[in-house]
C-alpha cells in the first residue's frame, strides 16, 4: 500500500476544518501545536481542546469526523477513547486531534510536553 504525500495546503485545509468543527460544538481552549519540524515528530500538528462532559467530548469527535468526511472526503486513520470519552484521540495522519474532558487535560498538560513547538491558541467563541 502506498501513501500519498499530503501537501501543505491540504494540511492547512484540514487544520482549519477541524478547528471549525470543534468551535461548532463549543469546544474550549483550542490549541494548535506545530510539531512537524521537531526531529522524529509523529505528525505535523496536534490540535487539542477540552469539553465539560463525556457527551460534549463525543459530540466534538462526531462533529469533526462528519464535517471532515463531508467537506474534505477524509476519514481518520484511527480513533481511540470513545469507550469512556474522557480523552478521545483522532489520528488524521498529518494532524492528531486530542479532545479532553477538562480535568484530564489539566492533568496531562500535553502543551507542556511539546514546549519547543510553536503553539497557536484559538480564542473561544463564547
């Protein structure tokens, strides 16, 4: 199986679409971490957000998956965490999305693990 090389424009389109889908479901504290230039990084971007309940975590995940499939014709390679919805990880290869319930995001502090990478904080809409 061959994998296609994703262009910068395609990654940026995916990033923008994921952030919009998170905003549509009222996700909070959205951060986009550009880790692609760090040696041995596993992806180009991490996008991180949090929500107040497992219902909202699921809604954000479902919204991302639906919007990306509809608008960009892409599906995640793998999705983990839907069993308990405390922390859902969606792997789109060039972008990995982390959707946390707020206490779990506060505990794991992924942004601190990638402190060498540029972080873009997206202001909450509400």
